[in-house]
C-alpha cells in the first residue's frame, strides 16, 4: 500500500516544484520598468474610488444595503474597486503576457522539452499572476483602511477573498488566451471586461436592476467576486458567501483544466 501511495506523493511534490520554477523564471526575467505596470494597475481603481466613490458619493449620500445596514457610497464602492483591481491584475498577466509568451516568444515550446508539463506551466503562470494581483489588493486595502472605509480586521479578512478572486480570473483569463488568434482578439476581451466592470453591482446594488437584468448580473463572475469582497469588507457576509466561494473555486478549476488541455494541444501539435 505504501509503495502505491508514495510515488503519487513524489509526483505531486515534483509537479509543485516545477510549477514554482515557472514562476521563478518570471521573477528572474523581471525588469525595473515592469514596476510601472504594477503601479498603474493600482492607481486606476484608486482614481475610480476617489472620483466616483468619494466625489459622486458626496452627491449620492448613504446607501441602505439589502440587510438594512446604512453605509456611505464610498464604502459601498470601495470593495467593488478591490475586486475589480484583483480581476484586472490577474487578467493582464494571464492574457496579454501569457499570449505573447506562447504565441510569439515561443517560450513554452522550450519549456515542454523539459519534464515540465502544460498543467504545471499553467499553475506556475497563475501563481506568478497572483503575485501581481495580491500586490494590488494589499495596497488597495491599506488605502481603504486609511480612509476609514473598512476596519483593519475586516481588511485583513478581505485580503484572502481578493486573492481568491485573482486566482479565479487568472485561470479564466489563461484559458481564454489559449483561444486567441491575434492581438485584435483582445479588443473583444477588453469590451467584455469593461462591461463586467460597469454591470456587476459595482456602482449600484444589483437589486436596482430589472428582474431579468438582475439575474444576468448575478451569474457573472465579477458580481460574485464583488458580492463576496463587499460582504467581508462591510461585515455583512451571510451564508451567501459560501455560494460566492464555491463559484470562484469552480471557475478557477475549470479555467486551469481548459488552459492546460488547450496548451497541450497547441504545444504538442
């Protein structure tokens, strides 16, 4: 029995090391100018928060949440900006950069000549993307706490939820990138991403939409992300958070599965 189990444990350990090696390669290739991209990814949602959450919020006033809790408009918008920031950071790394490495740099053609498998490449790239997403999330939570839009304890609890959001969107983005044919295809992805940003309960509660549109909003991945992060950051999370977590975990698993299989087909053809 032991002899049957140990090889599997060894394989899992070896696969983990190879995935980490993929992420380490990205760290080694990091250039100083790349940090400008990291800063830009944090500044954009911060500007939205200050302009819409704080600026427009002064005109809107307080909002009453479905549970009856009264919050400022800035406190309502801030968790949505956090979820959107995690999504943006993860997608930027696992779509544009991933596509360039695979399609034009032919980086992975050389990687698969080693013992590294497509699934391990996908896992390593996802882990690397989450370093970027986690940096966005951590910095944004510090700003939220500094502006008194959440407590320090709730900010600490919201951090792993934001990381989960990044993992889910990173996996979905990587899967999507394997279907891209050229850079022009990313225009469609950008339009879809911006639509999600506007209509995922980001600036108004989903209950404000007509019934049919509300149903469409609530089945989107960014809405589930916003709903989860907002519930944790504002202390209103009930049992519905479990549905959000399961949804995002399922999205991550499906994204990784599709990405690894598609990469296998494209790299071994």
